[in-house]
């Protein structure tokens, strides 16, 4: 019984020593507790972390990269460097290849997600990152534009303040680290529910994930994601969709979408990417979270 | 078989001669097709309609009331008048009582929903309207503030651009014509998904209904609502809710809400208030809508 309880707890506790993919909604705290960035460093190996920062999305790679270098060094990472890939050709550079083969963490900064994809997509550097992430050798984090590129389909831009419609969202192809999802960031902060719903209506075989600022969805390799940070992670799940007019209407006509499932997750809540189950945080509402642990003891 | 098909069609066709409650998201078209206002006049009796306009929510009752008088007269209503109730005492006035006993349509204008409730709630005039609406003797319409008052719980104000939280929405008591719902209006236009979700987290025994501008949910007496107009009607259904931290967190902390069902309905789509079922519009996508009619013939 004690064993089962221990197993339950372990299942629900962040696995600080294992790699993960951290999808950050932008504007993560860099001044106070810096919990999200600390989580990244911890999951990349803590005092043994070798972190490469990829600021390719940004127009000011030296400034933005320099800031993250100082932050990660302050947090005790062993080695931190910037891989300022500006051109696709650089992705075949042996030095860049060596960095990506040896690092334990890759951090994709904010900026323009189209630029980031334009530089990295279908390059040897990209293949190497993906392969090492899948093998559990590398912790990957992306914030803002760096978060947007995580899915196979990517939101490249769009609007708000409108009824969901096809012209409310511009889609492109992302880097596909977590191909199942369509990520939107700065989510409630910039009122992006309408554009995420529009994106999911067009791609109902994917899962919509809207991440607020200073908030992170930590994707574990077993399919669970867990929320860290001060806002919410919104899940728009079309598994039970019964109807949408999406392909049949013109770009400005209102979309209809019937039977979406919607979860607003906050700190510590967990969601399983494949089972599509949701678990409330243990430590916030012990009455819920502990219930089945208590039942078996 | 023909009979069954006819019954199916009848069930799905607006019943122009029967009374209804029209909940309008504000800014309804007053210049071009004016479909929503025409639907109201038709459902109030068309050329036999006797319409009373209640502009109590507005600070400019004569201007706003005068505009609707001209519109409804142009549309062929037999009699149109303004009941400019400014004080609760007026609600016992025999002339106002006589109007509300004899009219076939009541139209609640926009303005301030708290003002409208302050004047009308728990008055004989209010009781009379509610009683005649329930008896199917009166078609009721409300736009903007006039829509907000429809539920028992009412959204009195709130914000956007934030993670759902308790301080994002101010709740008050509405007029309760359709007590089961919490209505929000100017919905996608003013990015109000977050505040409606916050309201539903606090009242998960209700149904959230967000109505876009120039859009109307026509509630039939049999429990079906149907969408008319150019935007969408959003349904936030907490029937299957498994968890919310709503009563346990402080006002500014992010809410979590697990397992909401979400429908974005567009023109002609129908939703049943009690069965919680959704039907796509017949005339927009015959392949879906006609399917079970075809099966029986």
C-alpha cells in the first residue's frame, strides 16, 4: 500500500532529473523568483547543465542572448553559450553541430516565429535537436516565438476581437517538436482564444494549447504536461468534435465548431497529451489530489 | 415516412407565429437587412404586433426609444410605444400595467444593466412581463444591457486580457427570464471569453452564453435556441465539470476549470437548453443537417 502511494506521488511530482520540453507563453519572470527559467536549468542538468541559447527568432540576438546567458549562469549552469544562427548554411557548421551534440539544454528565444522556422526548418542542426530531445538527452525550452514553433502546424499571426473565422489566424509550418499540438502564447493576455479556436477548427486532428505570459507547460516524455508559472494553460481539445463548417465557408464568415472540450489549467495541474485526461494539482487542493492515494492506504 | 420528415423539418424551422425570447449581443443591424429586429417584429405578431419599448437601461431613453419606434413602425408593427420607466414607483402605474397586459412584444434596449435591474426587479411590471412570457403571450427581446439581464445571475461588468480569475468579472442578480443562463454580450468583439469562463466557474450550475454583436439567440419555449445574425453564439457548458479551484483561491489568482464543453454556433445552428444537444444549421450544410431526414424517407 505504501508502495502504491509512493508510486502515485512520484507520478505526480516533477521529475527534476529528467529531460523535458518547456513551452513558455512569453514574458517569463527574469527578475524575481524566475521559477520557469530555474526549472529549465534544473531539467537541463542544474550544475552540470550545458545550455545553448538560439536567438534566431530575434532581431537583437546579442542583447537578448546576453541577458539569458547572465541569467542561466547566475542559476549555476556549468556552461552557457549563444548559437546565433542567422543563415541556413550555418546549420551545417561543424562547431554548431558539436555544440548541439554535447549540450544538455537548448533555449529558443522570442522574436518572429517565421524567421526562426525559416532558418532552422529541415536543417541538420534541427534534426540533431529533435533527435536528442526524443532520445531524452536534451531539455528544450522555447518562449513566445520559440514556443509557437513547437507544433507541426504553427500560428504565424492573427487578430483578436472577432468572431472565430478563417482570416483571424495565419497558419504556417512549425518545427514539429511536439507535432500533436498547436501552440498559442501571450494567450489570455492578448485575447487569443478566438484565433486558437479558428486554428483548431482548421486542424481538428491537433490539440490547441494556449499559454499565458510567465506561464509554462512542461511536457514530460511520458505524455503528461504540467503547468508552472503565474497564469493558465488553456487546452482546446477537438477529440469529440461533431461538426465544423471550417472548410466550407469563406475566409471572413463566422466559423461554427460543436463539441470542443475546454480546460483552463493553473499551477500544478496536469494533462495527458494522448489519454486526454486532466489531473488537478495535488498541493493546491489536497482534498481532490490526494483522494485516490488515501483510498489505497 | 413523409410525415416524419415533415415533423423533422418543422422542428428545425423557426416558428414565425410563436412567441420567443430574443437575446441580442448588441449593435444589431438597424440599417441594412435588419434581420434580427425583423425577426422580433415577426415573432411579436407582425402586422398585428403591439410593441412596447423599455429604454430604462439608457441615459438617453427618448433618443434610443425614438429610433426603435421608427424601425418597428417601418417594419409594419400595428402599434409601438415607449414605456419610459425611470423609477420603481412607475411600475405600479395602471397605464403601464395596461400596456404590459395588452402588448405582444417587449423590447429592452441597451445601456446599463444594473440600472435596468434596479428599476424593474421585483416590481409588478416585471412580474407581469415574466408571467406573460412564460405563458407564451409575449415575445421578449433584449439587446446589450437588455440581453445581460436575462439570466438569474448577471454579468454587471468586468475586464479582458487576463487569465480567468474571480476579479475579472462582477456579478449581480439579473431579471431571471431564462434563469438557467449567464449571458455575456459584445462577446468576441470585446474579448469576453475569459470573463464568461470566470462567471461559469463561480456558478457551474448555469450555462454560459456569449453573444456577438449583430447576433441573436432566439430561445423557443420548447428549450431550443437558434442563432440569427452575422456573428456567433458561444456556449460554455459546465455539465461535465470535474474540478475548479473557484471558491478556494483569492480574487486575483488564476482559476482552473476542467472539462468544460464549448460550442461556437453560427447562423441557423441550434442548441437545446435542457438536453444540451447541438444541431448544425440545415440550410448551410445540407449534408449534415438533412442526414436523418433522408434516412427515414
